[in-house]
């Protein structure tokens, strides 16, 4: 099992979602319609691995 966690720039958890963990390359579309403009951190963590990416929402 893997998880996606979104944090705002202050480190507050905004959202968390469980993801199916299968081998291979994957893509994910994140609906940010209800998120205000700003800088966010996305953390995807699985069994023994993880990655963190920063993204910016502008309108």
C-alpha cells in the first residue's frame, strides 16, 4: 500500500489518500480546484520508498 499526502508550505497536512501499490510507472491527476493559490508539498510513500515534490498553484 502507498499513500499520497499533501502539505501546505507551513507543513499542515491538507489531504491524504491511499493508493494502490503495484510495480511499474504510474501517473496521478490531482484535483486542486478547491485549493487556494500557494506552494504545496506532495509526499508519496510506499513500502520502503518515497518521494517528495513541491508544486505551485496559480490562477
